[in-house]
């Protein structure tokens, strides 16, 4: 709380002077897809930023829409090369990347899509030159020469382009010019960072046809060191090309053709263990139980197992060191290819304007991973091309706009069509040490710890071990340990996921000039969407089938049988543990060659209404309502079909056949659309050297799409609220019997009547942005966001009011992950002349102060991130007219260490016994890993423009 008060005080002090970087603010609702339009004819001063947030070219200060716009100069000063670096310039935006850069996650006002599942669309969508990109992570790439970037806050559910529930990032590149021009840039920095960029433009046929070509090449060593395989991870090796033609046969016709191509060969993304020097809530989780038989109260048996199978325990207690643990022969190498073409036609017919944007894009990514993020070989994806995703996307947008009734009505109608084909493959397999790891996990965590022998089959001492297992569990259980011990390098040969999506939307967006200074904006959009899904599995884990065949009866030992023969409790527990670990994630040869298919459709009506008033020319006051949504879909993860131990009709079932086959369970992969009602009021003042904006907002999300990794599988749920009290049933659990919230039936309690189900997430707060230019050569900006983005107190897991998954029991009443309440940004640029030579200096700095937040979507305390400040700086010298400049720069100048996301280390969970349990340890003896943010980087850049 003290840190948040400090952040707020800093913001207040900043706003006494001014506020945000070349950016101004505007409400939720009308901003929509920000399609690109010709802006040459808009009347504006050089200091004005022209945006297309309402489907028309308008000066930013006159647009009643919540938007931050960053121009090319601000981008260059900040060193922004992809959308992650916009964090420094837009306080309501947070962009992070985790297990794969293919699925980077932007958040606006604390709302975004969590996790690395391509089945979930982005809550914050990305457009480049008016063209929708299938997933926001595609924006984590070089941008080339950029004219501006618009960050639209709040749901975008009216104008053209793809619907989104939280916001939109629109990137607008520099278009061809009819006069010759060229630019170049060469950068060298630490980690052997090399960046070469250049562009050339000019006329081809007089003032009718012009062209532009831009290119970027980047190479850099990785931030992480993998000593086991003598390599580095999280490196850069990429290039980007974009070519354009601009054809203007008349003053009324403009046709812009764009083609671009990106190639990346990079290793991403490594992680390190979280220890108590990073997060004090870790406590003794990373310490071994010493001795194993009696030390469990103060240690973690899973640490013993990892150590004895080869893990260096120093890696579990290394703070923010970037030395990573990787299994021998495993790799994070990946390849990405992204290319596309688009054509935009702008044609003016008298008072009517036609805009058509046609585009085709092909995005492909393949990635290898050491999925356990440790030395012990537990789980991996081979880098053989069978862990991949590909999107082929065709889009067509048409808009007509004009004016009627002596310009009293500014009307716009249009349509948007998208055809998207997803083709994905997964080859997730248990590693070469999985069987021994799994058996040792069982043996080390309870009454059998005296048998623990990690060098022997089944992790039990030869002779006495198998005999004891047979005595307490029976012959099938004893044999089950041998079977589980042999499940090594088994799992998916290749799983194939396919989805075809067709969506069409018709929309209208109209500005009614009620009086000379009062406008009423009304927008409506109807969207219809169809998705067809199919998957075919390949799996060679025959050990799972063997365990199911021999141990299902033991797993179903009843309470009455245990009452009569208490020793049967151990037999049941061991049988369930063996099946659970042997068949984890539905990795079973029973699915080999099995196909499933399903389809879904949805029709949604969304829209917006805005009332704006300009009491004086320099002041705009507005209020708005908007309705937005994000499409539902399918979870591309077979683990969601069923649990390894699935209760049906009072019996534990273990096989798909017992539940009617995989096709009978395909509905478990579906999730519903996310919907939002948003309300906003605000004001914007802009005159001469000073601009200021303020916006207050409230957004209510129903069927909020949440993706959470619980250490074993990914959980996808639609989170809703219940207007009735659930009396704590959404906060209970069935794992820790001694904890105050223990409930043996936790998975089935906490339901809500269907007619009492409502929104489950609320984001509300205030945003301020300002700019002050007191002199020609000095610019100061600042921004402040207070966003209280949290779950309601009583939560359920779908639209029908089903109970919330107990793994999410920390959510009710708490803030969302990666949603700090307070963010402050500021920047200052000073470019004083050097005498009368025409040369000038450059002094630039920016900062972002972020309050405390939790980086994990299950909100476990071990994933908390303390508040921190990031500082970037740049100093340079420039020749007359900025023809040449030489700049020294530093990103993360103070070398602040922090985690982007913390998560449960896969499968690395110890015994669920007292001492480590709710509420302090909701994961029990679960270990945690983290994706670290980039360290300090610095270098020198030479720029030239001609």
C-alpha cells in the first residue's frame, strides 16, 4: 500500500506540470478497428496527430474515443521496435510474452487473454495498416518505418474489423511518397545486438505511382545461458521486408498495395525457478526434506527427487540469475514465418467515400521446448516441426461514408468478412526420466519414504521395496510401479488440430450533429460466426492403458470397504496416483488414431452510443456506452476432454471407452463468447502547447475467458458471478484436509441458479494523460492510470452457474493477474541547438512506475510481483535538419529485475500434507517458475535521412 501511495503521489506531482507521450486520450465504444484512411486532407497543425479510430480521418483531440496515439518521433525516441515497448508510453497498456512469442499477451485496463493456447482469441486485437492479425503475439515483431500507433481502450464492437472485448492496437506504417526519400539506421549494443534498418521511397510514374521499400535485420545473443547444452536462449535472429505501391490516378482515387515478409529463427522462451529472495511466500518450498522420512514438515520431497535425478539445487535458489536448467539434448529453437498482401482502395464519389481493404495473411510458427524448465527430463516438445501452429487468414472490409442533411449527419455503413484456417500440431511427450520421476514423486511423499531409492526400478529399494508394495497395495499396485517407471519418452507422436472459421459482420456508425457543439454518435453491429473443429490424435503411451486395465478396480475401492479393511485406503490411494501420473493430460495410446469433430455458431449484436459536447473550441466533454464481445471457440488441448480419474454415476472411470469415447466428450473443449458492457465519461482539453485528458470508466465482463495452468493441465473456464452468496463454496478445496477451507466435495459445490448468473469481472478506474511543450525544443509528457480490475466475490465456472474449478479458488474478490491498480508514465525530450550551426543535442528519458500485481492467473501468492520502475534514456547529437544523428541509449537503465509471468513448474509438486497448505500455500509443495523480463541493454545508433 505504501508503494502505491508513492506511485500516486508521483503521478499527482507530474500532473501539476503536465502529462503522456505524444499521446492524448479519448471513451470506450466508438474506437473500433481503426482502419487506415487517407489523412492528407485533414486540417491540422503539425503538432496534431490524425487518427482513424471512428473510420474517418480526424484530429485526435476531436475524437470522443478512449485512445492513446503515439507518433513516429515518440516511437524513435523510446526505441520501440515492437508493441512490447509501448508499455513505456501508454499507461493503460501492458504487453508481455511467456512460453512462446507466438502468443504474446497485451492487456488494456488489466484485461487480456491469458496463456499460450491458440484456440483463444485475443482480448486486445492487433491491426497493421487496417489488416487484422489472427493473434496479438504476431505484433511482437519488427515494425519497420511507422507513421503512428493507436491504442484504443475499451471494447471494440461496432466498426469494421474483428471484435475485441478489451481494446485494439492499430499500427500504421509510413506510406510511399511522390518525392524521393531514404532513411537508414545502424545499431550495436550489448549482447552483440545488431540492428540494421533502411527504407527508400519515391515516384515511379510522376505524381501517379509511387513506391516504398523497407527492411530490418536484427541479430542478438540470448539473455539466458544454457550451460548443459552450451547455448543461449531468448535470442534474436530475424529480418523483415515490406514493399508498397501507391497509385493515385486522380485526386479522388487512391490504391495502396502492401506486401510484407518476416522470418525468425530464434530460441524462446526459457524460465527460471522462483525462490524466496524473489518472493518471500516461497518460504521453504525450494528446500529438500532432510531427512526425507521425517523432514517433510520443513521441506519439500519433490526437491529431493529432482536433486537425486540430476537437478542442481543451486538453480532453485539463484534469484534473478539467467543461468537456466535445461535437459541434455532439449532445445527451445523455433522458426516463424509471417507474410501477407493487402490492398486498400479509397474512392471518393462526390460526397460519398468508398473504402475497401482486402488482405490475405499466412502465419507459421514451430517451436521446440524443454517444457519442464528443469534439468530432469520430465516433459518436452521436440523441435521436429510437429509442435506448430499456422493461421491462413483472408479478410475483406468495405465501408461507405458520407454526409446528409446539410452535414447534420455523418453516416457510415459497412461489412467485414473473415475466413481463417488454423492448422496446428502438438508432439508433447513425457521425457526420458519421467517414469522414475513419477514413481519417486509417489514414494517420497508419504509413508513409503523409507523405501525411497531413486536409482532403482519403481524408486524403491530392491527386494524389500517390491515386497512391501505388494503387501500394502497388492500385486497389481506393485506391478503398476514397474509400469509407470517404464513410461519414458512416451506420449504424442503427433496430435493434429484443425479449425475453419467464417465470420461476417454488418455495421453502421453515425455521428449526428445535434447542434454546432453537441454530437450524438450511434453505432450498431451484427456479427454471425461459424467454427468447425476437428482433431486426430497419435499416441504411443501404452503404459497408461496397462495401468487403466489393472488398477481401475483398486481406484474404486469404497469407503465401506476401507471401513472394514483400513489398509485398503493405501491401496486405493496408490492406484489412483499411478493412473493419474501415468495417464496425465490424457496421454494414452487409447487415443492413438482417434478423431473428434465439433462445430459451433454464434450471433451477436453489439454497438455504441456517445454524447459529446464542446462548450469551447478547445474542450471536449463526452459520455459513452458500448457493448462488445470476443468470440467463443475450442480449447486446442486434449487434456480438457476428461480427467485421468473421472467420476461418472458415482464410479471412477479411467478410460474414454467407459464414457462413450472421445467424440462423446468433445463438448468439453468448447468455451463461450466473452461479453462486456462498458461505460465511460471523460474530457479532453487541447490548446497550443498544452493538452490534457481524463477518462473514468467501468467495464463489466460476463463469461470472462480464463486460461490457467495448474501445474499439470491447462484449465479454460468462462468465469461469471452469482448474485446470491455462495457462502464460500467457490473458495474451498479438497486437497488439504487440515486447511480451514477443506471440503471433500469441493468440485461439486458452489453452483448458482441460472437466473442469478451475471458478470464476473469488473474493471473500473480513471485515466489521465497530458503533454506540455513550453518551448520549441522541450517536450514533457505524463500519464496516470488507476484501474481496479477484479473478480466479483461469488464466482461460478460457466453461463449455467456450474461450480468454479477449485484450482481457481483464490480468484473471488481479488484483482486479475497482470493488472496493477496504479501505473504512472512520464517522458521528457530536450533538443537544444548547438550555437547557430544548425546542429542540436538530444536528451531523452522515459519511465514507467507500476504498482504491485500478481503475475499468475490463479493468483497464488508465490506469483506476486512487487511494484517497480523502469527507466529508458537516450542522448545524442544531430546535424542540421536531423539528416544524421548519433545516439547513445539504454533500455531498462537501472537494470531492474522482475517477472513477466510466474507459473507452476510442470508436474513438480510434492506431498499434499500439513505445513504447506491453504491459505499461505494454495499449491501445497508446488514449485514455481518464472519468465523474466529483459535485463538492461545499451548501445549506440546512427541514423540518417535523405
